[in-house]
C-alpha cells in the first residue's frame, strides 16, 4: 500500500472511531459527565506518556512548555478541547446526540469564518453562500424548536477555536495533545479522587464501568494518533472531505441506534447544512486544483526562462 493509501486508511479509521464513539459513551451515561471527562483525560495521559517514553520523546513535552507563549497557547487549547469533550459526553447523556452531530457538521463553516475575520483569508461567492446557508439552518432550528441549538454551536465554536490555536503551535500533534492533557490532569485527578472518596465514583464499583472508564483513554488517544499520521500523508482537501464521516456516523447513531427525535424542523435544517458543506467542499476542491495548476504552470515558465541562460553559460 502506498503512503497516500495508508493515510486514507488511517483517517477513515480515526473518523469511524470518532463517529461511533457515542455508542461507547452511552454505556457510561449513568456516570456524571464531568467524571467521565476526568477519566478520559487521565487515561489518555497515561497512554500518551507511555507512547512518548517508548519513542524517547518525553523530553519534547518539557521543551514544548518551556516558553510562556507556548504554555499560554497550550493552556488555552486545553480549555477549548476540555469544554468540547465535556459537551460531547453531556449531549449523549441527555439524549442530544443529534445536536452533537450537527455541531461537527457546522464546525468547518465556523472555521471558515475564523479564517476570514481572524486571518483575512479571502472567500468566494460560493463559500459565502455556504456560510449563509448554514446560518439559515441554525435560524430554522432556533425558530422551529423555540431555542437555539446551543450544544451544536458550542461544539462547533470550541473545536474551531481549538484548531485555530493549534495553528500557532510549532509542536507536533502528539506532543501538543500530551501537553494539553497534562495541564488539565491535576483537575481531572481531583475530580476522580473527590468522586471516589464520596463513595459515588464510577471507578472500581463494578468490572464493566471500570473497564469502560479505562478504555476511554485509548478511545480518545488512538484516533488522534491516526489523524496525525494521516495528516502527514494526504492532501488537506482529502482529509477534510473524509472527516465528514465523523458527524455522519454520529447522526446515524443518534437517529437510527438511539431513536432520538428527528422532526420536521430537523428535516429542513440538516439538508441545508449538508448542501452548504457540499458547496463549500466543491469550491475548495476547485480552488485547490486551480492553485496546483498555476503552481505547475509558473514552475514550467521559470524552467523555460532559465534554460537558455544555462545553455549560454556553457558556451566557450
């Protein structure tokens, strides 16, 4: 298998784990979301530290946290991803997985807005149309349900901000995630200890809950490792398109497996989001191909212009 093929396989595996993770977290829905999050953080840290130790890269963690700028960015990223993880677990526990999936459908379009206003990236007419269509879908849901889909919006915004913060870090993905979890781990450990001392902790009460809480570490870490592996081997456009598998599978879990309500307002809003994503994705692909052709063309022109000069210099 080629490197590109391995990358595609890795991102499909990562998105499948993420997309089907509601099934996993549904099994611990009787344990408070904050406690599940604490175990998710703690056992992820154990796994990441083990991996970096085996790779003799544990010193990279200290180096990544050695400057105030990196420390501040990593701490902010830790806050964003912790809130995101908590809301995702909470949404599943209160039977709002449909809203969670909507959040990850909206996320790319929120990232587009951050790119436009935060980094002055230019957007075409089609891309603005996609953003407007997504905003209309949120408006439809707000009007139809009588309340804004705040879980969806919070998930989309926290993950978009998390991604934006990560752009400012020079640290590799595995090391940076380890640093984020490390900074949050004291609070996570405090939550676990408090719950256990109060006699209400889910850990060690029965075999099933204990195993599931420990497995929350690999369920978190493995797809992150697969995602970073894929990001180095395939184009970002391919990565972005395959990543939609995640919310699609979450939507499947919510509606088909969990039987969550999917009323007429959802039936209007979700297709609007899907059309918006299709428009944006097609536009992004066209732009990517155009940029590649322009790059190849300019390289060819440069080669043509330099060739006579090299020939001339070779003459006696």
